[in-house]
C-alpha cells in the first residue's frame, strides 16, 4: 500500500531559497542593472515605433504572398542598431548590457510583432548555448565574428539546431533523449568529426552564419555521447533544406539544415565527452546541466515574448473599447468590458513577474552568476578596450580560463540550484505563453468581428503567440519539468520521465 505523503513541497527546506530569489538579489545584484534596463526599454520603444510598427502588418502579408521571402533588410537594420552585440559581454567584443534586461526588451518588441523580435532574440538562444558550454576560447572566437559583423554592416547571426525530424520534445531533456529517435550523428575521424543527418524548425536558420548543432556519436546512447559543434553556413557538406510554411511568426524562417559528411575540426568542438571528463559530475549529468543552463535562460525570454503578446492583445482591446460605442455608451464604460480588461492586465503583470523572478534565480545561481558578480560587473563596465584587447583577450584564450569557468559554473552549481533555475524557467515559460494566447482570445471576444480583420492586428498576435506554447519545450513538457524540479521536492517516491 502506498503511504500518504507527510509533507507538502512548501514545507521542504530548499523551498525557502526557491521562493526568495528576488529578495536575496536585492542585496547582491549590481544596482547599475536598473539604469541599463531603463536604457534598454527606451531603446526598444524607439525601435518599435520607428522601425517595426510601419512594417509589422505589411511583412506578415508579404509572407502570405511569398513564403520564401527572407527578411535580410530587417536583419541588417537590427544589426545597424547594434542588437546582435548589445548583450554580448565586453570582453567578447559586445556592449555588455546585463542579460535580464533582454527580457524586458523582448516583451517590448513582442508586444508589437513576435516574428520580427524572434529575428533578434533567437540569435541569443544560440549565444547562451555557447555560454552554457563555458568553452571560453571558442565563445570568444565566434562572438568576435558577431562584433565584426556589426562593424562591417554584414550581420553575423547564430542559430541553435537541436530539433530533428524524429525528435522534438525528446531532445529537450537528457532523460528522454535515449527513448527518442535521434538521427543526427557525429562520427570521429582524424582531426575532427563528420556530421550526418538533419535538423528541422531551426529559427533564423536561413539568415544565420553559424549554427550551434547538438549531435550524438552513438545514436543508441545519445544521452552519453552528446556533442555541441558549430557549423558555418557555406561549409562543405552543409545545406539548407525547406523553409516551413507556418501559421504564425512567419517572418522568422524555420529552417531545415542538412549535413552530409560535414567536417568540423577538433579545435571547434564546444563540448564533448572528453572535455566533460574533467568535471565533477559524470558526462550524462553534465549534458543535462548544460541543457538546463540553456533553457533556464531561454525560457525566461520566451515567457517575455508571451507577456509581450498578452500586452499587445490588451493594448489592442483597450484601444478598441475606448473608441467604440455599444448600446449608446463607450464599450470601455461597460462593466463587463472593464472586468475583462482588468483580467487581461493581470495576465500581463503576473507573467512579467514570473520571468523577472526566473532571471533573479539565474543571477543568483544560474548562467548569469559570474557576470553579475558585483566586482566583475563593474570592472567589465569600466575596463578600457585597449586592456581587453591586449591583456584580457590572450588570457581568455588559455585553456585554464575555460577550466576555471567550468569549475565555478558547472562544478560549483548544486543540484538544488539547477532545479531552482530550471523549475522557475518552466513556470515562467508556460505562464507567459499561456497568458499570451488567453489574452488574444479575450481581445477577440471584446472586439467581435473587428478583431478578425487583418488590419486590426489582434488575429495576427493570436497566430503568432500559439507557436510560443510549442517551442522551447511544449507547455506540457514544461509543466512536467516544474513538477520534477520544484513541486515534487522532498518526495523520494516520485519518478519523473522514468519508470518506478
Ligand atoms: C516556430 C518554431 C520555432 C522553433 N525554433 C527552433 C529552433 O530554433 N531550434 C530548435 O532546435 N528547435 C526549434 N523548434 C522546435 C521545437 O523546439 C519543438 O517543436 C518542440 O520541442 C516540440 O517538439 P515537437 O514539435 O516535435 O513535438 P512532439 O515532441 O512531437 O510532441 C507532441 C506532443 O506530445 C507531448 N509529449 C512529447 N513527449 C512527451 C513526454 N515525454 N511526456 C509528456 N508529453 C510529451 C508534447 O507535449 C506535445 O503535446 C521550433 C518550433 C517552432 C514551432
């Protein structure tokens, strides 16, 4: 007979830490982040007004007429505004804005157009994947190309390629990947690896110069043979396949990437089993930790997009209700409409809090821990570029720097800490993206037939926001991950993603 549980997860000791990231951060995180975040939001608003608003609807229609269109013009514009280096640390050639400020930026842009803002945000999905390997020499090498791309006006974007034709949800969790049907294989040859297989639904694939590819040496044992390899567009054996014709986020290409004996030299391997042997955890656990580092930050970003969509829908509905008369009085002065608009506002506010709390957790014990450590944060702000170029850069390229970062970030992170960041990121992801879809539905109820018209934008936000519930792990998967990481704490009987 199964005994009744004695305790709620909320009684469990780590729960206090899990629910107080923001409180703990008040004292520990640099105050300078607030000033920067203000600047970022102001910049986002300016870009939204001047660049995005005039083209949001016409681009969506352009994609309906010509689904093969590639948005180079917009990508060049975003590059001119410096968005592909804004959140790259200064030691890697970027402007070094604090990472949590990106979520506010994505919310702002997402409230206008999720497709266009994906063309900026997805680049950082690949950047954080490189960071999660803590291979400092290679991070420096690739990000210097991004910096040059900004200087020359020829954008250098990155994409992340993990999803395969036979494995979507499965590749998001190391516990699931062995049950999936992965097919993208890396075979060791002299001097490097040969990749064979394909990836699908890769955001920004067709407009990216580098693709951070997750592949496996043994397809029967992927969890223990995972590798992270960068592949450059134009490499021998690499080609683009079809571009998906999808219901929303149309302007951002979802690309198929094909690999046929595509060679990646040893000195470009971001992470493999051999490198992981130097870590405290075994290889499988390190792979799981690395994926968790990625999704703990990227899911906060997707939550911010969901919040943006929820806000876009709210703003549309409010504007409509103010300017429309029903039964002899303005719609906004009907109490039922006020109650619905208040509910929509609440959805935006709660979603925002969920991604903010996740970012606090990431700053305390996740990917941003080192870079937001106060002395380092301020040092990297003021250190002259000449010191970076002539003193810091040569140090970055030493193997010992990668070793130190892996000791601090990989070995130094406790299991409770990575459960906290991963659990909160999942909570934020489904909270924000469900709120996006919910608010779109409510906006359409308030707006009636007007909401269905393409020129009112509400139907576009609904089409776009539905996709957010699917990528970065479906919302079902994220619910299960929250259950695994936080809700089931302290119950040794519970098994998630495995049989009892
Ligand atoms: C617009 C868009 C952009 C994308 N961009 C990228 C990108 O840049 N890079 C990239 O690598 N991928 C990208 N993806 C792929 C995305 O990450 C996957 O679609 C996602 O992980 C879900 O996988 P799937 O679509 O194969 O669904 P499936 O895995 O086939 O899932 C189908 C259903 O089964 C459920 N399910 C599956 N497994 C389990 C389980 N073990 N337990 C419970 N329920 C389960 C799911 O929740 C879902 O409801 C993108 C997808 C979209 C739609």
